């Protein structure tokens, strides 16, 4: 027997009885309620963290290294940092700085593997183009 104030199966809303799953309409209503609570700043923060994590992976894992993708991620994170809550910004800026250093390290290794030509002349092998070394704002 149900305690006073408890829902009995007859009183339970449709789809919430034991073992029954909510129908599509109820799921949409629940989703709508959750979406009403979401703040854009929170989504931006989650996005920046995801971008930083993926960028770090593109730098740190030898079998996934992609300096161009890492550069795009670092630039995107830098652009978005100012849009998150001020209390989260220092940590994000620190992460961006660490990724920039890691990027520089791996870009330097790429240049060295290319015969050091890019490092000594500031140009890509073949004598044309710019250095692969990326710095903020370039």
C-alpha cells in the first residue's frame, strides 16, 4: 500500500509507471524543459574544452598528429575564451598557452625532419612560402 503523498500506479503520469517508457511526446516535453535551462555561456565553455582536448590530441598522439588541425583548434579556443565566464578564463588561457608551446615544439620537429631548411631560411623546403612555425595572430 502506498504511503500518503506517494503516487500509486493509477496516479502516476502516463509513461512513468513502473517499467513503462515515456512516449515521444513526453520525451520532447522533457527535452524542451531541459533546453530552457541551458545557457549559451555553458555551451561555449563546453565547446572550448572539447576543442582544446581535440587539439591536444592532434598534437600529442604521434599517430594522430595534424598540425593544421591543432592550429585551427588553438585559434578557435583563443577566439572563444573571452566569451566564457571570467572565472573560467585563466584556466582556458593557460591551456591555450600550453598547446601553443606544444605546437611550436612539433612544428620545429617537422622543420628539422625536412632537413632543417625551413628553420635556417625561414621558408619551406624548396625556398618558397612561409615558415611552418605558427604564432598567435598569424
